[in-house]
C-alpha cells in the first residue's frame, strides 16, 4: 500500500476500507489505439471553419514577418496601449512588462501574443503550454489574444492532440507528470448566460486572432 | 412522516405563467437542437458514447486503485490531497485551509459539488467573502437564488430580470436589458473581484489518475482568471470524476461541450498539474454518498455522469416545469435518479445487511424527493442523449418501485396505485369497471370527474367513451369473419 499524503485521516481510511470491500465485476479498459476516428480531407481548412464558428478569426500568412505586418495594421493593435509578446518577431512587449514580479501588474494588457504548439481541426482548439513560464494569467487577463500556429501542425481530432502530448510510451506520465499548466483555447471568451444570447468577451479575451504560418522559420512559432 | 411539497406542487407557480413556461421550453429546445447539429458532425458519436461509458465503468470497477494512484501522483506534483466523507467535513476542510492562509476574500468558478455541499452559505457564515464568477451563477447569487440548471444556472430568468438585479446590486442603468451591456457590466464588476481575491475555488471536470492532474472546462475564462491571480487554489471534486489515463480525456472532451451547449469544445480547457510556481494547490476529494452507489448494479452507472446537462435540455418535464421544481442541486432526469438514491441508499445498504423492515433514521425518509421519479413521461429521450450512456429512464422506472416499496409514495399515488393494481389483476373486475365507466362517463356531471381527487383531469379532458369495449369489438369482428367467406389467398 502507498502511504497517504497527509496524516491518514479517518475518512480516507474508512473510504478505502469500504471501496476495497466492494466486489465489482471487472470491466476492461478499452485500447484506444485500435479505434479509427474521423479524418478531414483538408484539416487546415476545417480548423479555419471551426474557428469561425467559435467566434475567432484565422489569417494564413507565409511567415512571421507577414504576420507582424498584418497585426500592425489591425485596429486591435493600433488601439493597444500595453502589449506582451511571447513569440519572436510577432508583436512586441511594452517596456517594463517583460519580467513583472506579480501577474496582477499585467491587468492592463490589451494584446497578448502566444505561440501555439498545434491546433485541432475538429474544434479549433490550440494547445498553449505554460509549463516553463507563469504567464498563464496573461491569456485571460489580456483584452485580445493573438495566437501564432504553424499551418502544418493541425491534428484532426482530440485523440491526435493527446497523442501529440504523450511520452514515447504513449502515456502522459513524464510530460504531464513533471507538472505545470497547459490549456486548449478555442476562440474568444464567451457566455450565453443571459437568455441564451451569445456575448463574446465574458471574462477573458474579447477577440482571438490566429495566424497560421505556412513556412514557419526555425525558432518562429514554437513554445512560449 | 412530515409532509413535504412534491414536484407537481413546486412546479405549479412556474406552470401558471404560461408564456414564460413556453419560453423556457423553447430556450432549452434550442440548446438541444444545437447539440444535435454538433452530434451529426461526428460520425463516431455512438462509438464515443460506448467508450465513454466503458472507461468510466472500468474506473469505478477499480475505484480505490485509481484514487490511490491519483493521490500519489498529485502529491508528487506538490498538491495537497484531502479526503472528506460528507458535506460537513468538506466545508470544514475548505474553511481550515482558508483560515490557515489568513484568507478573507475568495472567488469561485462554477462547481456543482460546492452547490451540493452548500459551501457558500457555510463560508459566508464564517466571515469569508465569496464571489461566484460564472455569469449565470453570479446572477443567481445576487438574487439569492440557487441555479436552476447545472450548465445554464440562470436559464429560468429573462433579460429583464437580470437587468433589474444588476441595476439594484451593481448599479447598471435602469431598464437597459441588452445582454451585451449587462455582460460587459458584469465583466467590469467581476474583474475587480478577481484582482482583489486572496484565493480561488474551482470545481473539477476530470481527475487523471495516471498524471495526478485535473482538467477544468469553462467558456468564460473565469476558472483561469480566478486561479492565476491569487497564490492559493482549492479544487473541490467528487471522487467519481476520475479517468485512468490522460488519453481518455479526448473521448470526454469530444462529448462534453457538444452535449452541453452544442459547441465543439469549451473555450478554455485547462490542465492543472501541481501548484503554480510559488503557489499552493489543495484538492478536496468528497464522497458524500457516492461510494455506496457503486454497490448497486442497477444504479452504479450514475457514477458515469459528466454533468453535461443534456438530459435536462431534452426532458419534456424539466423544460415545462423549471429546474427549481426539483428542489435539488441537480435537477432533471439525472437529478430525479440521484436525489432519491442519495436519500434512500443508506437505508438500502442497511437493509442488505440486516434484512427488510429497517426503520428510517432521522432525515433519511427521502420523501422530499420521493415524487421525482414520477416527474417523467418515460419517453427515454434522456437515455438517448446521455453521452456516457446512463440508462436514465430505466433507472427512473426502477426507482418508482424502490420508492413505493418503502412507503414513500405520495398519498394520492399510493391509493390510486393500489386500486389500479387490484383492478388490472382481475379480468372480471376490469370488465365490470369498464362497463360502468362507459355508462357513467357520458352522463356524469363534469364536477364528478374533474375535481380535486383527479389531478390528472386538471387541464386535460378525457376522450369520449367508446360505445363498446375492445373485447366486445373483437368478439363481434370474429363473429362477422366466421359468417362471411374468407378473403381469397
Ligand atoms: S446523466 Fe448523462 S446527459 Fe444527464 S448530465 Fe449526466 S452525463 Fe449529461
């Protein structure tokens, strides 16, 4: 038996005693690798379509420089007072915001630029990995979110997405088990809690723009 | 036994406002239709449901092993894991953590578990300032109501209601009921709360045994704003939210938002593995009656539930009677199974140990929820849409018997059922009753049929009585056939 983490509480002991005393019929754990899932003819186009339906905007560009040029033209950028970018060559970080000691100081950020590792065609989700940084708050604090994702890195479904995040043995013990934080983000923040009418910009980003880089350069759009 | 209001009594006020009840019905049907469109875009939908059910059933079949694995891995990541037998212990643990950290102000993201254990009133009583941050939950919190739906907490309210509440409580313009305006006002109001909070509490959608992490899904981003600002995060969860492997998440994430609101996935799907740098993470695992449910093969599958709300959106009774008529944290079909079970299971467990005839203990009668399994037309739509294949309408039918066996039926049903039982068991009696009814119905004054003793007759009319019984008609038919030459074959 593994020793409990906290000094063994009575409730823990009682619960395990009860559960161990129950004789349940065995149910096999299915092998998911044997399954076949939907594959889209053009996953990139499907991703763009899905992003539109969840309220986001996608822009195909050849490279980071083109993304930068496009971003600089956008009203969201020209109206922004404070910005933070975690992607080389796309957007900029306002002076003094690069290494703030407390995330509360990022409360006024207008635009944040993140690099997504990959996207998912079926639902327009983009995986953001924060295991090496504590900028997780920024992606909900910023008024507008800009993502940069290589156009070639689109998985068909969530199964492909988790396969992407797996260790060599197919489990997730190493990568996830080392700790940290990661999220799928699909479109801007939204709510329909008032009479089911959809409002974009609930608590998090009011808009989400995703640059799909057709020829990402070496250190371009990778992890933040 | 003290008499408590039954589902039809509690639904009365809601039903009385016909226009509003109709509007409620349509709002939910709209969500159901959005779900259908998403479902049709996934060719392997049925296979996913099958797998989702199997993985959950597997996890429950090895429940203690996976719980231990989760605890070990979460602890190795630096989280502190707590175990609570019931609501009272859960609330005590949470308050203890907040007190140790000297915390007075917290934000909460949506968690049905903390509703179930009544955490808010408990913390407020002990001097903690609690702000619900999901928009729907904040609306009902400001109105001092409870959520009427597990995914759409304020679905029973119209924009004018929200406008009035916001005008009173957070100072929005009187009469402005534009959802965009109201949402923006809530955003500003809650930003301040987020930035001022000293700790945050979230629920959990999935615990992953293999990694010791957990996943929280929101559309608004409130769980992420809440947890990324203060250093203390407390995640509260039922012990059944367990999946063995991270790869299993793909199955559930493909099903959850599509079933819930007809979206392909929630906007934010956050994976927490250990506290953030310099932070503190507590995970409170709550039993509160769940462990007993595993023992019963007929009802075990309720532990599969991922709280998507699809069964509510499709339920003709829920849509027309409103969530509050269930007087329970979880309403709708799954609530009509869970609540009576929760009330009755301790007694059923004792019966299995000591034999029949066990006396109910204080507060164990379950009569408050005894009428819920009858708030159902047995149409089976809930079972059809449930993404984890809980046989809801079969369970509801079975529960009617469970409730009946323990004398918890409402009086009117008890007498009616007894009489119907006698009648249907005796062909002779049935024949006599039929003859009488056919004679009496056309000539009886309305008041004799449509009165207090016949709740079924409220708002409904009987069809005209046929001149002959089916039996008579059948006999006449056979006679005729015998006397006329048969059809050439
Ligand atoms: S019972 Fe099924 S349909 Fe109802 S909330 Fe639970 S998972 Fe969803």
